[in-house]
């Protein structure tokens, strides 16, 4: 009973803090994980409270929940395998394009381990039961980590943006062999044009992207050609054709903007899955910026998001600690309940 009340109080505090952070700093990866931690704590609290009155009914409800949850993970795993096949067929083989296969396997493994532990039940000597339980919660890290990053990205993508802007930076992402923009890059450009039109065509559009070894022109030139073809005046377009990374896109564009105007606000146009990391880079460069996301093809989104997830995790020093906390909360609750607190 005491544990249930404590957990619900903790969840309430987490939700309040998360709401404040989301309003003040919507670009933080922490936002997604705090919401997850709040839901886990609240759910654990309810389980503790209800089990005091009717343990059998609570056990059945919890078991049904876990069955539905692991079934969802299993179906998602199968779906990612299918998505991986489609992406490889359409886009060719690459490390990014095989990520859905790898993640699909992890989700399938996580669902099997979870069912064995939480639905069927682990039996045997004490040390084996504890070991398998720890393995089960470590497997739970996979969907929690993925959903946490997706949630943080979606929170920022849907957060309110500045209505007026002086510059719109379009981040490059590769072009076709014939020098035309890809559907992914077109999505970024179309979103930039939407912002441009909303602002009554007052802003300057900075197309940012250098020329790769396998590209006949720079990404910036390809983007400029596309904008001209849909009626954007050349006087509204600025080329930044030296950058090769997102950080360089923003850093080189920053120099251009500072030369033209001291106090400015800019809007960064990228893909829907890329807004959170772009916002992180912008914050690191002290840019007064908002990030918006263009349309991403549904079939390509899982592979692109998984790549983004890996990039964010590698650069975020707090991520592993947050994941460990999320995985550890349910395990700690279970051990406390076993101890009879």
C-alpha cells in the first residue's frame, strides 16, 4: 500500500516536471524518457494499490497487459523485417537500410524473453530466477529506448514555433545521380517553402549542402534548381555549398546569417525524424532557431529513424543512465513487492 502511494506521488512529480521542461525546453531528449518514467511509476503504483484489495484479479489484468504488450512487440518485429526488405529493394544495401532487420530481431527476442518471464513464469533455483528476470528487464530496454527517443522527437516536432523568421535553412541529404533532388530532400524543401509562404515571402532561404564524390553538382545547387522550378525567386535563395555534415550545414549557414543581420531568427527545415537532433545542434551553436520537419516516405521512416536513434544515443552522455533508470524501475518494484514492503 505504502509503495503504491509513493509511486503515484513520484509519477505526479515527474509529470509536472516534464510538463515544465516541455514548455521551456522542448528540444530535450529527456522529455520523452521522463514521460515514460512517469507512466511506468504510475502503472506500478496502481498495481501495488489494487493488488492489496484483490490480488487474483490484479494478477490477471497484469498478465493480460503483458500478453498484449509482447504481442505488439512481436508484430512490430515482424513488421520491421518486412520494412527492411522493402527499403533494401528500393534504396539498395547499406548499414542504414539493414537497421530494421537488426531492430526487428531485437524486438522479437525481447517479446519471447518477456513472455517467458512475465506470462509463463520462471521457475527453478533462486539465482536462475533472478538472472532471467534481470535479462528480461534488459530486453525491455529496447522498446523503451526506441519509444523514448521517438516521443522526444515528436514532442519537439509538434511544439509551437516562432511565427516570423528571417532565414530558412534547408539541410541537404543527398541527391539523385542526374542532379535532381530525392523525395526525402524534396520533403525538406517543400516544408521550407510552406514556411516561406506563411511568412509572406520575407525570409531568405539558405540551401545548405556540399558536393559528394558521387554527385555531379552540389546539394545546394540541386535544391536551388528545384526552388526555381516551382517559382521561388532567385533573389530569395542563398547558396551554402561547402558543408558535408549537419553541424557544418548549421555552422556555415550561421556565418552567412550573421554577415547579413545581427539579430535574427531562423527556421531549420529538415525531415520529420531529424528535427530533434537538428535542434540539439542548433542549441550547441547558440542559434536562435526553430526546427520543422518535412514529409518522409512511410516505407523509409523506420530505417531513417533507427539511424537517427543511434546517432542521438552516441552523442548523448545521459542516455545510458536514463535507460538504466527506466529498465531498473520495474525490476526494483518487483523486488520490493517480493520483500513484502
